[in-house]
């Protein structure tokens, strides 16, 4: 330091700190620790030099309070009232501004980074699952801090008594307390097994840092720049460690075995469920096929049923032939009516022809193939949906899926017996789904019956010497007005019209 004495003695002209590494430095005129008033006697006009990254603190002790002026570097000027607002309110300007004043001067380094290593000797950590086995652990590391809020720092510490070594010891004691408190509770609060703490050192470092940062700022007024835990040493020679490791290894093995059993059971249940779904699908399809076969059988016997019905009608008509002779068509009233007899003969011939036609039709119905659509093939195909295999689908389900667009020619399908998955459009058995059109429906049974009935009535009327054009007009008119004629009724009404 540059030290210059004035003529009056005890007044210093240059105030500065030349230390290369420091946290708190008290300026003294002689460089020695003394507490005389001469040491703190400063006058206006003295030179003050504060480097960048430092702050100079002028402390004035008054009767009832202590006051400070703060000069933040870089600063290199003479001491004058414009730079010291607190001092100006305290000290008068006697002797032309050269009057001395009393102040303690401290330099605080804001740029200095302090690194402090710490070692925490063995302490017991418990696994919450096995509280009978305390495991000894030791922790080593380094903390890095600096002073950021110098005003807050001054509130928490007496600068005149400040020693860096004592301060670092206080920091290490506080760090040891916080680190032990966090690590002891980590197994219970964060679920980290005691025997795996060494492997989770980075996670533990962040957990401790979050606890420690706020407490160092509040308790010591320093900014925690970093915490580096270099090692967490477990006493692996202790009996508790060996017993705990054996217990956890056994429990882990049982957990893995139990989880494997659960996974296997879930897989078996899923397979059983899929099997039941397939069986239920096949059952429904069998029932549908049986119902369709019954319908086809019933349709095959419709012709025989119609023949039975018409036979009954002809029987009733034959019974009435005996009464035909008494029918009064000509109005003679003598019991023998030639017209009635002719009508009976004609109807008898017509009924004979009708019975012959019905027999022929019945034979054709039995021998010719039925005009009904063929039954859908009984198939079971699985389809690939987003890489997953679906349950088997039958013919009807595949048709519906093709109509809705869920099944396309490019959809991959598979059934039992196929070696690989193939696009649906290339599988011949189901390719017809994508262009299928139903055959035309068979003609109406009622239309066939009316045609036969008309021809039978026409044949009978021709035999009675009526003209064919007249017969056709009358029969067309009658059948257009009524579609449920019997042969007997139709002939009677036609004779009346003719």
C-alpha cells in the first residue's frame, strides 16, 4: 500500500487494497492491527482507489447507531462530499474541508470465488424397509461460494472481527449438517435404496444443492455457486451392509419372480379369452349356417305345398260337378240343363289339365336346381390392423367391412392353412367380395299362378265355343280387378260377361 503522512501527522493520503486474494480486508494506515483513533483518522482530499470487482465500505460509529458509505469499483478519486453522502451529513467542513473524520474502512471482494473442501465422517443411514441394519457412510466434496449481496453480508457479520479461516469452518460445519440431514432421509423421501446410493450420486448432489443454497444465503449471506460431491463411501465391511444387501437381493429376486408369474398369468388369460372369442364366433356362424339350410329346405318344399293346396281346391270343384246339372244357366227349370252339363264337362277337362300341369311343375321343381342364391362360404379370416392380429371374421363380417372401407384389396389377411399373410385382393376365396353383385330375384309366385289360372280358364271357355279375342279381354279385365280368383269363380264370371 502507498502510505503518506501529512504535516499534521496521522493523516493518510492514499487508501487502497493491494491483496491478491481476499474476501474481507480491513484497511489500516500502518498495516498493523491496532484500535487507536489515529488508525481511523481520515481527511477530505485523501485518494481512494477501488478496483473493479471490489466495494469499499466506510463505517462510521455514532452515539446511537452505525452508518456506512459504499463505494463500488472501479473508483479512483479523492474523498469529497459528492462521493460520500452519509459522511457529508455527519462531518462539518472546518478548515476548508480538510478536517479529519473517524471511519473504519473495509474492502470486500465481489469477484473472489472461495472453494472449500469438506469431509463428513461415517454416519449411519437406514433403509426404511429394514430399520435393524444401519449402514455407515462418509461424504466428501467441495463447495464454491462468493459474496453477491454485500449489504446483507455486512448485516450478518462483524467486519472488524472477520477471519476467512473461521468463516470457512462455519461454512463447513453448516454444510456437514445439511448434507447429513439430506442423505439420511433420501431412502425414505426419494425411494433410493441404501445399497444403491453410490450409483445415484448425481441425483443426490442436485437434491442437496437445492436444500443448501437457500440456507447459506439466509444464514451466511453468501451465494452458493456450486456443490460437488466427489464420493459417498459406504462401509462395505460392516455386518449391517452385508445383511442388508442379502435381504434386498432376496427381495429383488422374489419381486422379479412374482412379476414374471403375473406377466405369464396375464398372457395365459389373454390367450384363453382369445380362444373363447374364436369359439363363440364359430358357434354363431354354425347356427347361422344351420338356419340358412333350414330356409333353403323350406323353399325347396314350397312347390309341394302349393300342389297340395291346389289339389284341395280341385277336390272341392269335383264335388260340385254333380250339382252342375241343376244350375239354371238357361232359365228352363226342368232339371236337365245342357249348358250346365257342358260347363261341367269343360271344368272337368280344365281341372284334369290343371292337375297334369301341377304334376309336371312339381316334377320340374324336384329335379331342377332351385333359383335361390348359393349359401355364403364358411370361412374364417384374420386381418392385420395396425400391426395387430384381429380375431377371425366370417363371410358376413368381411362383406360388411368391405362395404365400410375397413377391408380393402390391400389389407393383409390370413387363415389356418396359409403359410404367410397375403393381400385380400389376391386371395381367390374372398376376392369376389370387392365386386360382388347379387343375382336377379326369382319371379313372383302370384304372377305364375295367375298366368296358369288364365290359361286354364281360357281353354275351358274356348271349348264352349266362345271367341278367343273376347275371352282374352274378359279374362284380362276380371284378373285386373281381382287377383285371388279360383278357377271355378273365374269361369262363372267370364260366362256372365260373354
